[in-house]
C-alpha cells in the first residue's frame, strides 16, 4: 500500500505530518477519524478531520492535500446527489 505524508491543521493533531494511506486514485480519504482513548473506561472520543486542498495552482487544480479539524464531528453519510433535497 502506498502512503502520503499529510499535514493536519487544528484539533489534537495540529501541526503534525502523518503518513496516510492513499486509494487507487492516489488521493487520501475525504475524512480521517482519530480516536482519543480515556483512562477511566469511558468510550474513546473521536475527532474528525476533513480533506482540503493544500495548494491550488494557477489553473485551480489542487496539488497536494491537508486535513483540517472538523469540530462538528459529523461523518459523511455518502455522496451528495444534486437532485436530492437537504433534510
């Protein structure tokens, strides 16, 4: 499996560069979940990060990716089809 060093911005991983596995298209996943364990037996707190372009070239194409912290913490529920109404 191939991985890419990816920058994390905000949240508990702020400023860290971690290797993230990339898919068949060469892009990292759209969301990244980081569980934070607790010592007192409670279930772990899950932090969510969203993939955003790191740099945008002159033609508007992204060259590289980074993850930004998403405090709302809602995982994506699938593709957003243009003919579906928001709930």
